[in-house]
């Protein structure tokens, strides 16, 4: 785990998961590039746990706890983003709009305390909205839907 510009970046899968599945003697991870996920949430403990779970499922994860810091990173290196809605500097909606203005063309998912409480206008901006209270499997299934190779993601603006 590396500290960079007030965010945490997980760059490699935990050592206990060293991809035991091998094809032709090479680790499976060497054959398939990791898909890169950006997670932005001011709730540090929950975000770190989510990042570890995503890493365990083979994703490369970059965590930010301060939404404004995201705007200075290279957004072209991500395949998908997961944003919290309620954050102190910017809401998830405001961050999504700024990321799109900076050229982010990947699916952006929203995690919210209560999706039902969001306005329709807020919900339709995101590729998918998920309640934080839902089981992590729901998030993993949703991510898999958008990151399947050769599938065109359905998100606003394309």
C-alpha cells in the first residue's frame, strides 16, 4: 500500500492470493491485464475494505478519500469508477460531472446510503446506483457486467 497525494493506491494483489491458477506455467494474472477501478469515498475504513475485496477479485484499485484530489489524477488510466454520493468537498454528482468534463469516458457507478432518496436526475447520471447496505456481491456483479471484455458499457454520454 502506497500513500500518494492524500489517497491510497493498491497496486498489486495481496501476496496470499498469488494467482494459483496458471496456464502454460505462467500465472493467470500475467496473461490478463488487470482492470483498473477508481474508488472515491470519504469513509476511509469502508473504502479500504472495499478496495481489498476488489483486489482479491483481481482488480487493480486506486482509492481516493478526497474528491477534489481525483480531478488532478490521470483519469485515462481507469476502466471504471465507484463514487460515494455524500462527500464533504463535492457530491458524487458534482464529481461525476467534473470527471466527464475532464474526458472520463468509462462507466461510473454510484454507492449511496439510500439510493431511493436520490432524485431521478441524480440517479440517471450514473451507469448504476447501488445502496451501500447491499451485499458486496451486488457491487462485484455490477462491476463484472461493465468490465466484460468486448462489451460496450452503457453509461450516459455515449
